[in-house]
C-alpha cells in the first residue's frame, strides 16, 4: 500500500510535458492528416484541392461528383431509381436508353435500339 501511494505522489510531482506548435514533427503530422473538423461543409474548396477526391461537390460532409454519383445525381440528395445510373447529372436506364446503352455516353447507331444494355439485341 505504501509503494502505491508513493508512486501516485511521484506522478503528481512531475511537470507535464507540453508540446508547442513550434514542434516541426507535430506540424508535419498535422499537415499530412488534416483535422476531422476540416469537412467540405465548412471548407468547400477542400473537395477541389484534395488528391483522390471523388468529386468537386460537397453533399452531407462528403466530396462527391453529382454528374456520376447515383445517390447525388444532378444535386445533393437526389437518388436514382433502382436499375438507373447517373450520366451527366441525369438518371437514365442504361438497359433501354439509346444515348446511354449499357453505360454513360454509349450511343447506338441510327436505326438501332437499346435492349438489355446492348445495341440491336435480338
């Protein structure tokens, strides 16, 4: 019991180590890993400046591309229906759309139809 009390007393006698903002290692780590409070709702430019960002737009504190994202198609919060994809900010059914047959910007030739995502299927 006496050893335990002496250990606690020794911990209180020591002066706490405080790092200052002048510490170069701490500055480097902070620069490499931005604070979680740096979200795009507070700093919208972060989506444009961040490498590997999915898009330049900010929806619900996340960077997204409203021209391709099914859950934010054309604007934040607009979800495409089941079976639809987001092409150029519009929800389309790639199984039957002649201008987006099987995927975005995949046009069928004149006179062809898009069926099940393939031009002139039959």
